[in-house]
C-alpha cells in the first residue's frame, strides 16, 4: 500500500504498468475470489481510504511502502518511449503541455483571483526542481507536465501559450489589464511576437534584468483582474553556450529565489493572487553520453527532421505535420558535444519531456 499526491499518480501509473493497481478493496476482492480468474500481477494499492488500508493491513497483512512524489528517472526513461504516443492523446492521465491554457483557465475561473501571474522559464526540467521547498504559508502544488511533442523552445513555447493564447482566454473572464515582460523585443523576435500577440504595446515591457520586473511590480498599483505574463531565461542558455562547466545547483537556487521574489512582490499588493510557473522543455545534462549518429546527419544532438527505423534508442514522432526522429532515454546523443555545450534537449526522456507546473496561492 502507498500514498501518492494525486497530481503525480498518472506518472506513477505509467511506470507501474506491469503492476496491478486496484482502485478499491472491493475490486481486489472480486478478482482474487473469482475461481476462473487468477491474478498474474503483483498488486499495489494507492490512495485508498483509511478504513480500507486498515483492513488490508489487519486482515491480510499488506505492508505500507513509502514512495517518493515522483518516480525515479530510470523508471520513467524505461517506460516513456513505448508510452509516448498514448500520452499525447486524450487517453493520457497526465497533464499535457498542449492542455496548459485550458487547465489554467479552468482553475482561474473557479476562484477569479485579483491577480494572475503566468511565469514561463526557457529550459527547466521537473527533475531539476523535484526537491524544491517553498514557504509553508503558500498553498502550492507541483504537477508533472508532459511535453507532448518535440522538446525544443519554438514548439514548447507555442504549445504552452496556446492558440488562442492564455491572455485571450482570461480576457473573457474579465482580466482586461495586462502586463507582459520579455527579454526579447517583439519586433526583432518572431516567437516573442507570437507569445505576446494580444498584448498592446503599452502593456508589454522589454526588460534586461530580473530586477526590472520586481521594481515595476512593487511600484505599480495593480488593479483587480490583472494578468501578468513573464517569459524569461531558465537554464536553456547555459546548456547551449557556456565556456566553463556551469554550477547548475547555484543557478537553480537563484531561479528558486527569483520565483519567491515574484510571488512576494505581487502578494504585497494585499490582493488575492494565483501564480502559475512552467517551462517549455526540460534539459538532459551532459554526462558523457555515447554518440550514435543519425543516418541522415543532424546539427542537433537529440533529433533530426527525417524518418528512420525505430530501435531501442530512437522513435519517430509527428511535429507540425513533419516526421521527426528523436533519441530516447538519457544515454545517447547523435553527435559529439560542443566544447561550450553542457546539456541537450529535443529528445524524449524524463529530463527533457517533463516540466513542472507550479500552482501557487500565497496565504
């Protein structure tokens, strides 16, 4: 028997597909008592009512086991290639990146907080933040979000912003005041123009430092029904171009501090606040992976726009109407690492294909 957070149960079920997970004590009894049906799988009871757990322990001697909130990376990487296509469909029990706008909109519609913040980080894996701890006074949930497509910036950003975008959906709920913050200029960056397509010029601010965001939020009287969208660097830049080996732990600590400061800045308004934080893709950090080139050659270490025969280390997926062959797991890259390269993305792995969705309501 085990207890798991409801938001991580879908990821665990993927990893435990070879184990029978009865939904109730009655389901287990019905099967084991049927003379014509002998259970062939081990059974694990997850999140049963306390009374049923007690009966399983007292009457049948079932032990209780402690599981971490998220399955081990190795377990996810073992199951993910065979499950990828199913996880991209409505049959999936996981939150998909392409569902983010719908999910956030529905959650906002139930409570209609005064201020909504949507913070998007370029490059951040669920497994890099699995042990983050925030102030106990926050009502917080960290949910695995599955990147249901190519794990690259242009694709991931477009999926999570949605079409029509989140700002459009929230406008219909009354969030007419908007503030957008980006490190990139709309006129010079096509993706930025897409991400902030419905922000008037007067409500979109190009910033060069994180402190500029804090300063504006702390010194602006934010009216009720304000939507704030921030797109900022995560760990993507350092994984692609960094001369010395980066101190990933220090960078993650700084990101965590930035998040805390954002929440505190909007919470200081004394209004009701809800903050959502996610990323476009995760990152597979360099650990001297084996090089297995694609037949067609590729400038990317983890994918190529061509179709090839699937094997244990690669599969072909569809992305915007094109066939893309991607590497799976975390042990293989398709070319030698560049001297300034410390991580990769574009493949299918626990590290690249799962990003966090933090849902925070400060108390």
